[in-house]
C-alpha cells in the first residue's frame, strides 16, 4: 500500500482489527520532569474512566499529551517554556503562555530528541506504522512509514540527529519472485544501495495475482535519515517481504 494511502487510512479510519500500537524509537531524551494528572471523567468512555494529561518537561518546551480512553488517538501540544514559570503552571490544565497543537489526532506521543518531537500513528497496518516528526515550534519536518517488526533508533552526534529504521518500498511494479523484478523495484524506488531481495519469496495466493503488487505486499528495507537535511537513503542489506493484511 502506498504511503499516501496508508497515512490517510491511519489518520481517518478506525479499523480496530489493526489496533497494534508500534513500539516507539530507541534513544529518546529523558525529560527533566514528568507530571501525570487526571482531568475528570471521559465523556466517551464507559464507566467514567478518567482523561489523563501527561506533561513532559524539556529544556525549551513542555510537551502535553491528553489521553481520552474513549478515543483512538491523543491530543498533543507543545508549550514554550519560560524558565521563570513554575512546574505547576507549566503543566497546568489551562496554560497562559504560547502553545501550539499537533494537528494529527489519531496518534500517540513518543517523545523528544534535541529539538524534535516524535509522534506515532495510533494503529499499525500489518507491518507498516506511520510516524511524524515535528520541531518544537510545531512545524512538521518529516513523515514516513516504517516496519514495526524492525528496530527504530535515534542517535545524536555533533549536533546532528539521525534515524535508522526500515522504510517501505512503496512502488512495486512487478511481483518480486519474477525474474528481473527486483532490479525494477529498486529502480522504481530510487534505491542505490546494495539492497538484496528478501529470502522470503512473498508467495501470493493465485486470487491476488491480478491485483496491484503494491496493494498486496509490504516490502521494507533498512534506511537512514538525517534530520538536519531530511533526505532518506537506503542502506545495504536484505529487504523483508510480507503480505498486507
């Protein structure tokens, strides 16, 4: 399934058979402080379960997540931190200072690395999970689809933040098991790395062979992304291949 289609599905359609939240990235910054407080009973959940507000405090901002148990995603906002403001005021339910909301609602907060906020989709579609990255002013820097069965790591070195994860090869012009197809797939996705085909043959039931391979298969390869100049590049290695659900 193509990224544009998947992102649209993740943020707009509640198919609870997909409801497997992917594990967030490794290497996130540890907040200076964390405040968790109830905001009263949910209007959408059964038995009056409480809405929970989590406040994560970082050097320049506080990131708020409001989790209503009756809803699929959470509401995330970023509050500019004034060092003269107390922790109670910074994490209060009502905030008098500058604040910006993250527009995607079907998501969950992962955390912060340096000046970047990481957010994951509320649900996964098979092995595919959507994620978004914002700077702490609320500007979206990057969005992508990753394999939730492979590591997702964030590193910081010399002021640069880099990601490593397994990204989806969106364009599948042919079936990978066909002779010569893998070269076509690499070309279609702009892959210059020595990315080998999966050991799995991606055996497809005959009744699906008339479909578009991009809608039937999920193929991922190792990749790296620098957030200084966000341009994804594939790495040498071996791809994975699975049937889409």
